[in-house]
């Protein structure tokens, strides 16, 4: 049984930082691409970042570039999202997701991800 468990969310002031973790079990972590998505209040879920199975390639949404960093630790079966310089518009539920096959044209598509976590709330106050 595959399980993805996010943690690290919370309430932070604008300009602050948080690090989200996604602990995975029930799958071969190193074989998967990992992504982070988010859903803000009244909004659709959107792509945030992804890291390739090898860890050698990353992509980010324009809204988070230079502020967020995605990483992975295969030894710990955990993916991370380091979020710096947080803004109120970053307020959302953040989800991690796993995919077996991604390309430069598909990494931002939810339907390409097979497994999802339950989400963790991030609230940024102004």
C-alpha cells in the first residue's frame, strides 16, 4: 500500500520560511519523479515544483522560482520543498505526488502523477 505523508506546514509571517516534507512508503522511492502542487482558497490545484527520478532535473512554477527549492533524499524516502520569502498568496494546501513517467511537456500535469498525499496547510500572514 502506497502512502505519501506531508508534514511541515503551518502559519508563518510574510517573508518567512517553511520546509515541507513528503515521506513515502510502499513504493520504490528512487524510481519516481516527485512533484509538489498546491490549492489555494477558491482556486484550482496548481503545479509548484518537480524533481526528476535521478534528482538531476528540477522545474518550478514561475510564481515560486528563486524562492522555493525542491529536493529529495532517496535514503530517507522523502521529498522536500524548501519555501523562502513566503508571500500571502502562497497560502494553500500543499500536496506531494509521485509519477513514474514525466517529460518536459507533462511534468506540470496532475494526471501524470499516480500517487498523492493528503496535503498540508500553509498559511502566510501579511
